[in-house]
C-alpha cells in the first residue's frame, strides 16, 4: 500500500518514515507543501498523511486542491491543531480522518489500516480466498492451517492483491501501490516478486490462487 | 455621606426645596405682615385723627359730644380705647370701657405721631399717640382741620392735649397666625410632593445608568466581543460608555493575544512531543541493534534540547512581562560581545559560505546589562545566520550618540516583504517560506529580543531593503 506523508517537522518525519516503512507500507515523504501537492496530484496514493502548518502552502489548501481535482485518496490530517473547529474544518474540507499530535504510533497505524480497508471497500480485517487467509491487522497469512512465512515485500504484494481479490491487477498498479516511488523502476521486479509469492502460497494438489492474465496483469482468487 | 447617587440627588433636591420655600414663605409672611400692620396703623391713626378733630374745647371744658357718637368707642366689639391727657398728665377724657386703667402716655411732638405695641390685661394691643390742639368753639373754623397740620398760637400751648388710642390687635394676629399656618402647611405639602417628584425624576434620570450596568453585567469574560451602547444613551454618560468600550477593546485584544499565544505554545510543544513519542514508539516496535538505539536517543536528545531552549525563552518572556527581571549595569564593549556571540554560529556560517564582518568600533563602550545584551545579540545573529542566503553576508556596525548606542545588524538574502517585516517581533511568527527548519526555530528569538530591549529602555526596529538586505536596528540607552 502506498502512502504519502506531508510533514515538515524533521524528527517526526524521520520516525514516521521508519515506522510506516517497517509496517510494510511504501511511503513517499515531503516536508514542503507545494511538493506534497505535486506528489499527491501525480500519483495514486492509498492514504495521504497531511500536516496542516506547512511551509509553501497550507495543508488545508492542499486538501481543497486535491478534492477539487477529483483525487480520491484518503486523507488523514495529522496536526497539533486540536480545537473542535479545526477538526470540523479539516473533515469538512474533505479529510477522512483527523489525528492530533502527539499521537500514539499504533493508533496512527490502525487508522491508516482502517482508511485502507475503506479504500478497497472491505469491512472485515481478514480476507479469505478459498483456503488462503490474510490477517490485515496482524499482517499474517495462512494457507489452510499452515501459517506462511512471507517477507515484508511479499506480504505487501499479497495484501494488495488480496484487497483487490477477484479483479485483474495490472503490473503498473502493483508497481505504484506496493513499491516505493524512489526505488528504481523495472517491470521485471513485479514478475520476480509474483514468482516468490507463488512459491510460498501455491500448494500442489490445491487450486491455483494467483492467475496470470495475458496483457492485463494478475488476479488473485477466482477468475471471473 | 451616603454613596448612593439617587439618595444624594433626592436629599439635595429636598434641601434646596426646603431652603427655597423657607425663604419664600418668610418673605411673603414679612411682606403681608408689614402691609397688614401698616393698614392697621393707618386705620388706628385715622380713628385717632377723627377723634382729635372731634374734640372741642370750650374755655376749660372739653366737649366730647362728637366722640361719644363714634361707634368705635361706644361698641365694645371694636375693642378700641382712647385716653386724652393734658400737658401735665391729667386725664381729661377716656373711653367708657377703659375703667380705671390707663393707656400709656406716648411721648411725641405736635406734628408727629408715635405707634407702640403693648400688652394690656394679657391682650396685645397697638397704640398710637399724638398731640393736638383741640378745636375751640370761639376759635377759627379751620381748627376743624387735624390739629397736626395747624400751627397753634403760642398762647394756646397750654391747651395742647395728648391723645392715646389703643386697639386690640387680636384680629390682626389671628390673621397673621392663619397666614403662618397656611404658608407652613403649603410648604410641607410642597416639600412632601417634591420628595415624590424628585424620587421619580431621579429614578427616571438614572435609568440609563441601570441599563448600562445591566449591559456591563451581561458581558462575560470569555466573550468580550460585545460592546456597551444602544442609541438611547444620554450624552453625559457617553464618555463613560466610550471609555468602557475602549477598555473592552483593549481587554479583548489582550485576551485574544493571550489565547493565540497559548495556542501557539501548545502547538509548538506538541510538535516536538509528537516527534519524541513517535521516535520512541517506532524504535520500540522491535529489537534493534545498539547503533539504531543510539541514533534514536540522540534524535530525542536533540528535540529535548530544542524544547528546553524554547521553554527557557518562554519563561524569560513571562518574567519580562511580569517585570521580574533585574538588570545589572556594567561597562560593556559591544564589539567584543558581538565577537563572542558570533562564535557558536561561525561554523554554520562557514559551511554556508556566509561572510561575517564586525565593523563595530572597539572604542565604543556603554553601560548596560552584559548578560542580556549577549542574549539580544545572540538571537539577532542566529536569526541572521539562519536566513542569510548561501554565500551571503552578515555585517554589524554601531554608532555612539549623546545618550544612546545604535547597533545595526544586517544580512543579505532576505525574502520578506515590508508587511512581513513588521511581524518579525511577534511570538511564533516565522517567515513562512523560510520555515525550512521547522521545530528547530520556534520563532521566539526576535520576540524575546524585542521584550528585553524594551525592558532595558531601548527600542528595536527591522527593515528590509530592495536589495534583499534585512536590517535590525538596536537603540540602547547609554550613560
């Protein structure tokens, strides 16, 4: 899942980067409002974490601009502004959630996960595809009764496919939502990771879960 | 003295009314009394003159025939008495009702009359005394004229008689008593009515005060946006209303500044707290190696150091506002202080290729507090290093004047507009586009400098030139 964090306070930016990255998210960072708006307009982020008091351009203006241009990314406002009016204004401008600094990092993660489930219209934090079970909260995966040991990147790939289970997912989508913006672009990487993932989740004698759709990408689950 | 304006006004009005009515009543009474007494005296005198004119003398006998026909003396209800004496005091005639009593002999001359108030048998009377030459039966006819107008012949001097006529003044005093009673009653009634009217007028007159009081009472300390004043305020109360509204405006401004300041402080403390908290939490999510912990700890330490600076600055600001700071003046050399204050920033300046030029004359000295001058210069220099452009220049200079020292610190690369320059001394204000190092500089430095300078009795101004040179002028009092 791909996140954008627009936060200008350097120490917080650093710890968010580390924490979110370790939680398996592909995260882009910027401390500048203008740059943040540019990122948000030119990429399809699952969740944008937005500070309000920013150099260059105010956080609320970024939000307004995003919504005016029809961007559907879920936005979580992360700010030190804590008055009721601030929160109401933020939510009414099109934010999906509002968290006041200082915050508990676990809560931020839980809120981001909740926004992600909303992005993909899933209420249940557990996704089941045949005998494959993905626990989005614990970030654990089972095939039948056996828990699978996936690397963070493999998990991130599976999670994205599971969120969109039953529909074709292009390599481009995978690239954009699973891998970090700043890593070197290569369409091959997606295929390589699909290969790793297949090795770990497919079982002989059991139905195939990851289908390759010629020219359209991949599909997890039943082929319609 | 009571503090109630209402009671004071009512008492003043009543006192005024009492005084006025007393003077008026007394005057009216005195005038009427004098008129009545005059009238009484006139009547008494004319009675006496008629009597005198009616007396005829025939050789040695007095003829009182006409007098006996005058009703005043013959009917007792008139209470008028007369007594005629000769020169030697021998009574020659008197009212029949007088009995054995005598009327006083009033000393007067032939042409004059004299009045006297007397009390006889416990009854007040008014008496008139005159001397006359009675009409002689063989004398000329013109002696029928009142005796006083005629010059008596010398030979007749012996015939001059003294007449005293007395009349009871009972009726007169009854009338005056009635008048007194009338005036007194009328005064009491008027005063009683005036109490009511005064109370009513004062009550009405003070109504705007009560309505203003109600308006003031309705103003709450958490909502100072309201102002006193409806259209119906009398002009006399206008100044009070205006002053109160001015006061409210100032209070509202102060409250708003205070509120904004508190919100700013909260915001500026929340950011570093969030930084520390998330740094710690993220690093605790799993076991890490020592280097990673060390880096997290030093990151937290850096944040804590910045917070500490900020809290110290806030504390200093609060103490300056509360005037709890005392300064110790000593002889200082600004050139040296600038050099020592520059030291902590020299490395950063070199890194960013910023040149520093201290042009302050070493001869300049003045008396001020060394420690606080250092805080001022450090903050201004830190600001200059922070916002000067890469490869730019920082310059300091000073001028000694009669009773002040002017220090100027300038840096190139300023992107502020003139309007923004006016805000540089506000707490937590940062030139927005230059907020590169969020959290490290919280925008208190120049605000602090401003307050210290003011506490020292000096002033500070900032300007930006078209070339992008930002200048701070310090004006310090110097003995």
